[in-house]
C-alpha cells in the first residue's frame, strides 16, 4: 500500500510551497491574515498537509516578513 498524499509530503516541500505563495501570489500586497487564508493556493496547501488555511496563511505572512526567497 502506498502512502497517502498527506503522509508523503515533507516539511521541506511545505516550506518551499509557503515561500512560493509568499513571493508569487500577490507578493506586494499588505493583506490581513484572513485575506491570505482565502487564497486558493493557501487552501490547496492546507488541504494537502491537513492544516487549517489560517495556519498556512500565517506561515506565508511570516515568510514575507522575513523576506527570504
């Protein structure tokens, strides 16, 4: 039996996805957490990692603040 998609994703891939969203999906906008949580990309990543979109959105905003790409 193969691993389910949620089990197969690594934290490194999650970080790369968060960084991609941070710097490519409305990267210049200074949006509140709730608005970022509604991004389709955020919702998709949250679904794949079995997380709440608000958690992924917080990570996206933290990546934007850190400014690392």
